[in-house]
C-alpha cells in the first residue's frame, strides 16, 4: 500500500510454514499446505490454480464479504484477537479513569448498546437537519458548511493540513472537492448498462433514505446536483498524478474563482491563518460558483440533508443501517448479509481511538523477536534493491546516484510507534454512540488544523499497529509495517525463509518499489516533489511503464471489463519490483547460510518462494465486488497480482522449467521490467 496525498492503497500478504534445512517437516508445521494446491496441474499451464486450486475449490465467500482471500482470513483472526484484547482490558478493572484505553472501551460499549440506539432513531442528527432548514439563501450556507465539515460530513469541498509537496519542512493547507455519494466520477459518467443500472439504484436509495427523515420525491434533484459536481471532478486515473494536484493560490485568488464562499471568513472560523491554499483542482472551484447559484436553495438543502443522513446511517437505528447496507453492501458489492454488529463497532473504535487500542494489542500480540527479524529482512532487501539500481542498463549514473541516495534515506517503521498518539482532549461517554463519533471527528479536525505552521512530525504513523496492511509514504520517504501483518501466518519469524521472503519479503519489496513507481519517482529523498531524473531516463521509464500498462490492460477479470492498466500502474510496478527484489533478498540470505535449506514437500527454496507469493493473493470475489474493485481500486484483482509479476520474471521460468508453448510463457522481449 502507498499513502499519497489524498490516496491510500491496500496490500496484504500471507505466508506460513516452519523453516527447516532438511526434507522432513512435521505435519502441523508445513511450509506450504499441499491440500490448498492442485498439483495435478502443470505450473506452466495454470500457476495460480497449481498453487491455490485446492483452496479455491473448498473456500466459500462469507455472506458479509464481497471477496475472500488470505488477507481476509488474517483480518478475521485479527479482529477476534483485537476484541479479545479490548474485552480483557475492560474486565480487568485496571484501566485508569479517563485514560485513552478507557475511552476505547466506552466507544465500543456505546456502539454495542443497540437498545439505546434503536430508541433514539434519527434524533441524533435532528439538530443538523434543523440547521439546514434555517438556510434561506446562499448567504446562510457557509455557517452550516463550517459545522458540517467540522463533524466530517463531506459536502462540496474539504480542507486539511498536510506536509507541503514541495517543501518537506512546511505544513500547508489543502483544498479539494468532495460531496459525492458514489465512489468517483466514472460512476456518474460511464454509459454501459451496469453503470446506468447502478445510478438508477442509487437514486432509489436516496429516495428511500430521505423518506425516513420526512423528505419525499427529491432524489433525482439531489442526484442531478451531485452529477453536476462530478462533471468537474478528476477521473481516478487523472487523480493519480500528484503534479496536477499542486496548485497554490492566495486567498484573494481563490475568492476570485469561487465567490460563493467567503474564504477569509472560513479560514478564520477554522483558525487556520493561511495566506496561500493548495487547490487540488482549480476548475472545480471555478464551476462551483455557477453550480450553486443555478441550483434551487431547496435542492441544496436536500442535498445537505442527504449527506447528513447518508454519512450518519451506519451509526443510527437499524432501519438506517439496513437501507445503507442494501445499496452500498448488496447492490454495490453483492454482499448477502451485513457484518455482525461487533465487527462494525470494533471498526469504528479502531478508526477513532486506534492507537489507544493499539497499545493494548501490541502488549498482547507482538513478540519483540518478530520485530528484530523483520528489521534484518528489511535491511537485506534494501541492499538487494540497491544492487538492482546499480546494475540497471537503462539508467544514467547521475540518476542512479540520486536513486541510491533516496533509497538510503528511507525511514523504516516496524510494529508500532516509538511515541504513541494520545486522545487526552477527546470526550467519550457511555450510551452516546453517535455523539462520540461526532466528538471524535471534531477532535481530529481541530487537531489537524492546529498543525498548520508547525514543524512536520515524521514520527507519526498513518496506520495503527492492529491494521493488517503496510504502506509507503512519499512525503516522509518511509516504509511502514504494522504489527498485525508481521504475525503468523503472514509472517512467521520461526518459519522457512523461502516462504517468508515470498510473503512478507515481497511486501517489503513492494513498499520499497513504491518509492520508485510512476508516482513515487516524482519525490526526492527529502519527500519533496522534484524531478531528479535526467530527461532521457524519465522517457525510458515512461516506455517501460507503458509495457506494464499494456500488460494489465490485457487482463479481463470479467468478460466485458478489463483491468485499468493506468489506474493500477503504481501497484503493478510495485508488485513486479517487489517480487524481483524479494527474490534477490532470498538469494542473498541463502548465500550466507552454512547449511543450505533443501527440498520441503518436494519443492526447492526458489519454488517455495513463488508458491508463497501466489498463495498470498488467492482470492474469490462476488461479481459486483469485482466490478466495483476494477472501477475504483488501484490494485489489480488477486489472481492477476499472483501471476502477472511472475510472468515478467526470468527466475520463475527457471524454477518451474516453463518453456515456449506453456500458457504462462511470455516472450522475453515482452516481459515488463522496470526495476
């Protein structure tokens, strides 16, 4: 996963097994589970099912999931572990009064108090609806927007303070578009039958939800307003280029483009004394004026009400939860059932008080030895990546030197923060679930705005320790691996290193590669957006990236819908690079061993490496969930992550003796190689 300005991308890896230097492995400690494979197939014909055929045959997608795979299996186990830790803390009687951990317990308990929530109905949002009713003209709009934005209701636009893309020491104010109920612009503009049907279902969903708060027959007008806003959003592909999102403007310049909002007054209200604002898409704000002035006040008010109830629905009574799930769960993702209440509430607790819960999680679930061995693996793979840079035949020495400097400047964070984030000014009470969520939103908004003008704190984490994921942050030039992804079976510090390198090693290689993908390469060693490439090297990179685009454009997960090679480019480059550099890391590791590990279950270390990689991406998806992923997610579906990078990698062909004529075979000149 890569954390970038305005974007977060997911990644999950699974590995299992017990390391052994002999050919004998205890049944319960197998490096690879042969029952999950289909060894009747030839690796060169169908490697994905060779590695995963047994699992694919017996695995079933749970009713509350759109897909099911290795990541989801670990997430399921991790949720249970996190709940166990939380309940243990609540029952211990040792939590200090007013402590962050007590607040986490109160948040969870308030969300599980369904009786109180049912009695309240939608009364928790009534004050916001009443404020909207008081709007008589556009002059009254701003005050309501200020309050809705503070409570994280996304309407028309949003602001946030982040590290300046071109000055790593400065915290700047960013302004971006917001306020759509569908995932992105494509859902409003594509004219295929599936997209048209989704829009019709969405309008009906708006109508159903609005009727519950006493508003009827306004859904089409609300949708039309969203559609007008969406026209001036960027497509998911356009939004990937950080250069186009960096448009500094003075407050006066912004006022000249969008006069409906008094920007100086807005900044005064949020207590951010910014003279310059970085605007992500200026044309949107140029058009926002005319959209607002040409739209009836009644429609604007109903649009605001829709977004209030839409964003509050998961935290209100069952009729709102169920209607929200019916569209966003069933129709958008093909789910058969909503997630159990405890999982939904635990997710809310993680998102609001995640680091308080994280401290409890680390104490219970993360051994120090796992962190130490993971650090050694990271260093080994970094060294392997440096060798790959030095050996590139297409890059000049000048660009190589800067690439190596960037790589050596990487910050590595493993397990959990050295300094824990705290919540001392956040008020959480028993029995007030919705208000607790509002309090958390206001708290986080104020905390973010208070960072304006302060030094950049690069010790901060973008994920909690209990998150099953990893990421690269180009602004901090860092790779981060939370504790939850560094545990069995994804990472077993006692296990066969070939399997570990094919699993967590490839995650590490993936995140390192993000620093040099089509987005990451735009940032230097300090995390500043600068072009440090020679013109010729940049052009060569673009040519190699186009090969990756073309490769993935040729994959059709659904008969009529192919992977978007441009949208998934960064993740695909990171997958291809991650496999290659993790394999190099494994070879470095093996070269240092006095006794070489032999065959396990009939597979060499190299074969186990590639099988581990394929295993971690085993996935079954519902059609609607898969369609939604292809349209919104910068990651390719699991099957293509499992096999796409391998088809580009020469050692894979050697490990399984894949030859011309095999279905997995790709001619050498067509194999995409970037790093």
